[in-house]
């Protein structure tokens, strides 16, 4: 395959934006989320570190709080967001995302990934959520409450999880869920795909094979299902047709490589499965 770097650069900058280069590639991955014991979420906090989270996805909603640090870059569904100390944001279900920070700065971030099965069972209306939380105002009561919930959970999970501590944690967690529902979601008429497991399998297959010459047609043939049916099922999960989702995965992977490696644009385009300079 012969690709012309100048042409690719123009097209890639149009789709990927201006980004920096750094360290070596890690592939797109599905993150298997392990809940805290007897709790319906995974909680994490990392201080004094430089974020280098490669492109990945998971089924649960993620809520993040940048306690300290400046210009924390998070790419979510092909859009780059810049966060600073005090910012809170969300990553919706199955959204492809990655995070990077300046190598000469340290960051302290905490957050949680909500167990999707638990959420949809216990809070049925959450199936229709579309999370809308980006650069939320710090002058609102809802921001202060959300920040308090996250900080309190962070303090509580450091203790041995007795029954009383668990209930205190769940109290903060359920307050967060109700707050997200009332303040930070759009309600959509989403129906459950007739074969959710197939959609998840296809998403994993695309993540593992996006750098090869797969196409929407070859994916449908691989799973022995019509492209029309597969496109309908997948779009209910990803909100994108199969072909556009495949392209987004490749663009996200290319964005990450441009951000985290010193590879040439031509090499990255080729590596990510683009067959033409015209992306």
C-alpha cells in the first residue's frame, strides 16, 4: 500500500485535530471492570501520576473527578476534551476513550465505573439515559453535591467494608445516581437490542481487528448475519451504523498513536487499517 504522508496529514488533522506525540502504542482494548467487594461499582483514585490510558471501552458509565492537575486530555468518542483541577465529567456506556497528560506534570484523579447490569436492574429508567456532563459549572448545587459524594466515597472505601460502612457508601452512591438522572442526562427512547450479546461480541471483534482490512460486509459475513440486521442491532448500542463505527474505532486508534508515539503519519494510517489517504 502506497500512502502519501502530506495528503494523509491533511486528512488526519481534519479528523483527529492537533495532538502531540509521546510514548509507544497499546491496542484498543475492552476493559473488564471488577467491582469493589459487595458494591455495584469499581472505584479508583490515582495521585502523583501521569495518565497514559490507551484507547479502550467498557459497558458501565464512568464518572471522573480531577482533584488536581492541568490540561488532562481525554478523548471520548473521537472528541478531545481538556480538563483542569476541579473538573468532573462522564463517559457514557460503550464509548471508546483514552486519556493522556503532560509528562512533566502530575495528576490526581478519582472516579468510579458503575456496574451496568446493577444500574439497569435497580434503576430501570437509566436504560434511556444519554449522559450530558462536560465542563459542568462549579457554581451549582449539583456540582457541589456530586463532588461531595465522590470525595466521601473515596474516604469510605479506604476503610474495612463493614455492613455500616457499606451502607454509608451506598447512600452516597445512590445520591449520585439520582443526581445524574435529574441533572445530567437526556432521556431517549432507547430499546434493548434483540441480541445484546451479539452486539458486544461484534464491538470486541472490531476492537481486536480494526487494523486489518475488515469491512462492514466482511464483519457481517464473519458472524453469518445480514448486514442490515447487524447494522440495526449494533447501532442501538453504539448509536452509529456499523461502517461509521468501524471508521470511528480506526480514527480513535490513529489519534492515540499520533498522541503517544513518534511514528510517521503514513505508518499510522497504514497500521490502523486505512486503505486510502482520503480518510
